[in-house]
C-alpha cells in the first residue's frame, strides 16, 4: 500500500500537527532508527505543513519538530516596531529564512537526503498559478529543457521552496525564485491562498494523474492518505460591527473565510471519493457523507485528524475547559504564545482519535 502524509497550513498552530504526528509515529511503529519517512511514500504540505512535511521527508522525528516549533515561533513571529503596517509585512521574512536554511542548508529538491517523496504547494503571483512541486524525477519540469527556457525543478533549493509556501500575504513578504536565466524571478506566496491549504486533494491528483509521472494505483488496499489539520473554526462577524470595519479588514476576513471554505470543500471531496473510519461533518445539510461515494467505490483509504478550536467542542471532546479568551488566542495563527497550549490540544486529540485499527490494511 502506498501512503501519503498530507499536512495543512496554519502558522504556529502547526504544533497541533506535530502532536498528531507523535501519535502516528507510535501507531505506525516509527522510531529513532526507523523514521516516519520510511513508513510513508510521500509527505506533502502547505505553508507550515510544508515545513513539517519537509522535515519528515528529511528523517526528522516529531519530537525534533516539537522542539523546533518551541524555538522557532518566538524568533519568527516577532513584531518589530520599525515595520509599517499596511506598507510592510507584519513579520521579518529574513528571520524565517534563516531558520529554514539552518535546517535545510543548501540542499536542493534532488538531494539524496530526502528519504521519501516530498511535495509542497505555493502560489506564483506574477503568473497567477498555483504550483505543486515534488521531488519526482519523472515529472514534466524536473530537468532543464534543451532550449534552456527554464531551470528544472530539481535545482530549486528546499529552503527557498518552503519559504515560498509559507509566505502568507500580510504576514510575510513574497519569496523570489529564479525560474529562467536572464528573466525576472518568479514571485511566490503562501500555498494557503490556493484551493489547497488542505493539500490532500492536490496530492491525490499528483499521484494519480498520469501526466505527473507517479501513476499510483487506487483502491482502499492500494492507497492510503493520512491528512492532518491545524485546528478548524468558523470565522464569525458581528453584523453591526462589520458595517464599521475598514475595507482592508473586511478583505482579510473574507480571505480567511475563503481559505476555510476551500478546506471544507476538499474534505467533502476526499470523503466522497474515499473510505474513511474518521469521518468529519461537512455541514448540517449533508452531514459526513456516510454511505455515499461519488466514484461508485472508494478510491483510497482516508484518515483525517484535526480539532475544532471552539469552546464547547474542546470541553466535550477533550475535557479541556478553556476560557473564551484562551480559545480566541488558539485560533490565531501568528501568536507564538499559544504553541504549548496548541500542542497540548493536539496531544489530547491524538491520544483519543488516532487508533491502531485505523492503520490496518483493508482488503480490497
């Protein structure tokens, strides 16, 4: 069975993902001498998910990642008094790049140090196109073309790619990457502003559409997709207050809502195409799509692990009685002070929801 590990974006809430990965490592029998990278065939992510997926593919453990997040968040998500709101990004991109280079060094996408498949999602702003880039030598743009019209994907540095995938508009400046000699670099931002903040559907497309060069077989006993979130919640606005918001604030709120809408749509499609022992309610009208499969038979086994960052759910499901203020803090993607609490939320959820029987190979 081929296994994909798909990791959502979510800023510092990636600590939730790390906690789930610790439990997944335990259930799958991964350890210091047998890293999770040896248990999966492709690790892919968007934004903070790209950071974690890259580290997993390089052989790092979830324990390594937990320490990385505890150290990284305060250094990267630090607001400078010298940055001008609206004219400059909220945080210094150079600080994030230094952290990524410290881990990735000068490794390129074709490095032998990647122990398994690796993919990430980013958005190229100057051409208006989402990019799903992977370390697959059979992909169309892997090598330099004979006419030299562009640089093959194999040459891109991991640190540059991951920085691009994490360049959330407003929070971090775009990342410039050289695409072709004697041409201006491409301008990339966070993959979360594509439909793929939850990259599970994009990764499914990557491995099944023949043009991408993977050609993996489908079936519940042939393909498993493990999808891990960073915490879900619905953005709500008081109608009266919203009428007095600035246009910029409304635009940011609408963008956040669109990102979540895309994530919900991806989840609906994955549950409609696959078979899942961990179904999530899509909405009050269609429920969790139990008993429905749009393809007639499930194309893969789908495991979705996430939490809902709302006061009632945290109390009912995880016995965490948090104040409304703490829940609001947890919902922020750029507050480094929540990392420890976010990790604890993920740890409790992982202990409850990630069960060994989910990883039994079904008979197709």
